[in-house]
């Protein structure tokens, strides 16, 4: 009896398994999909925020990095001349003092070089005066009478004069050499001093530009940098970096971000449906005007990359829009139409061919297909399948 039961179970299971794959209308042991014409469209989700098409930029002044000490409240209305940002003066003051000290030390080095030159020239002048006295003495007591002195004594006297001449020539060369060396050293010191003076002047100019003011009346909106961060207190910014902007509220547009993996055939001119997060029940129509050429990260240290897009939006008088408002959007890449489609996971790839597992008479076989457009879920079948065919959504065993 114990040996009969397993056989009985196996006899019951096998017919049941056959039934599972025998007909597309019954359940199978593999998930299947019946090919049919469906409404098909290609849409791409996006998110972003409103921004102004035209805006007056407010940039960091000076010629060196500075630290923000205070910022006006974002999205507040400011008037022309109002202070919108203030920088910390402490580092600039310390840097100015450091440069001033360097200039004083270099001035001392210049004075020291000049004093050394003066002393050296004084020593040379004394030696030249002594040589002149020796010339007078030599000429006065010159020995040139062979009747009174020997030839050796006369030659010795002549050698003394030649030595004095050579020494006088050397002293003149040494005097010129000291002048040239000292001038070169002082020129180098002057150049270094001029460099420190320029830096000192830059620090002083920056101290006079600690307050950043609004160029005219408008709504204050802080600008994000390349890391997606807005200006904040304690942040160090470089000269010319954009801190904020005063947007033109009459000309707004949507800045959109699309995941790189979901960016399918994005082009300028495509329509977009925009919904503000604050007004989810109201939709705004728009048109894509710009698509970035490559994806990039929008958050610091994040490996996720996005394509950046810009879209014009249609505003209505009864809708108040403001830059910085968060939004979500749907980009229409291909309008809806009836197409023969299958789920993306049903398509398999091998050796440059696309194929599916087609069910026929209770078994599966590979069927090469030609695919067309796709969205995030379905792909269009151009050749290889017909309406009513049943395909597997996974890889079946015992493929014929």
C-alpha cells in the first residue's frame, strides 16, 4: 500500500500539469500573456520646480572666497538697495593684517639691502682712496735709473704699479657688481611687496563689499549650485558665484528632472502635463524647450543621474505661480494609439535577436520578433506575433 500511494499521486499530478499548459484560457505553471491590441502611449515621469525665464542674478563680490554671515529670508519681496546677504569680515581682516605684516617685513629687507650696499660701497671707496695714495707714493719714489738701482729693483717697482692698476680695476668692477646685485635683490623684494600690496588692496576692497544689495525691487529666490545646494549661512562661496536672483514673475517656466534610465526619446517640442505639489487638482499644459545633452547628479554624493529639461508653461489669470514651487510632470513622448504590445519582461535577447516564448499545443517554443517603440511597461511588436497568441512571461523549461 505504501508503494502504491506515490504512484497514485504522480498519476494525478501529471495530467493536472498538462492541463495547466494545455489551453491559454486555463491556468498554467508559468505566467502567460495573451497578445492583443491595446491603447499604447509613451510617457515619461518627471519632477522639478518652477523658475523664471528671466531673472536678475545676484553674485558674490570680490576676488576671493568669502563666508556668508547673514542672508535675507527667501521668497521675500525686497526693494532696490536692500541688503540681501552679508559676508563674514573676520577672515578678510586677518588676511589683510597678514599681508600688511608681509609688506612691513619686505620693507625692512629692502632697507637692510640698501644699508648693506651702502656699507659695501663705503668699504670699496676707502680701498680706492688707499690705492690712489699708493699710486702717488709709487710715482713719487719711482726707480727707473739703471745707474743707481739694479734691474731687479726696477722690475719690482714696475710690478707694484701693475698690481695697483689691477686692484683699482677690480674695485671698480666690484662696485658695479654690488650695484647690480643689490638692484636685482631689491627688484625681487619690490615685486614680492607689490604682490602683497595687491592682495592687501583686494582684501580692503572686499571689506568694502561685505554687504550685497538688491539691484532693484523683486522677489528674492536663492539659486542652487552645481551640487543642488542653495546659499546658506556659514557657506564659503567663490567670487562671481550666483547667490540669488530676482525673477520676472510674468515669465515662468518649469525646470524638470528625468531619471536617466527612464529618459526615452526625449525631444524639444513634446507636450508636458505639469501639476504643482501644492495644487494637485489643477493641471498646467506645457512644451519642452530644452533637453540636456547628458545626465548628471543633482544631489551631492549621489550616484543617481538625471536629464535636465526646461518647459514653457501656460499660465492663467486665476492661478498664482511663484518660483521655487515643487511640481511633478508627465511628458508625452508618443500619443495614445492602438498597438500590438507585450510586457517588457516577455522579451528576451540573445545573439542580437529579440524573441519570446510562444505557447502552442501545450508547449513553448522560441519565436523571433521585431520590436518597436516601448514605454516603461510595454513594447510594441511589429513582426513575429499575432493577436490572440499566448506567450510566457518567464523562461519555461523544456522549450521545444
